[in-house]
C-alpha cells in the first residue's frame, strides 16, 4: 500500500511539474514568437495532464 501511495504521489508531482514547465514554455514561445518552443510547451502540457490522470487512475485501482 505504501509503495502504491508513494508512486502515485510521485507520479502526480511529475505530472504537475511537466504541466508547469509546459505552460512556461508555451508562454515563452508566444512572447518571443518562437513556434517550436510553443509547440513543445503544448506537448509538455498535454503530457503533464495525461500523467496526472494516469497516476490518479492507478491510485484508484
């Protein structure tokens, strides 16, 4: 049980970190008119949201 709890919390923290870095990259891409950085930010945000949902679902099972 403790292992599942730790991996779930760590997974959510990683997902939240990815989401935050993605948001920063997206904003930086728009501010600097840098399309590849903005696209990377979009991908990181979606990946972060997926990770948070995946680890939350894993905790419920």
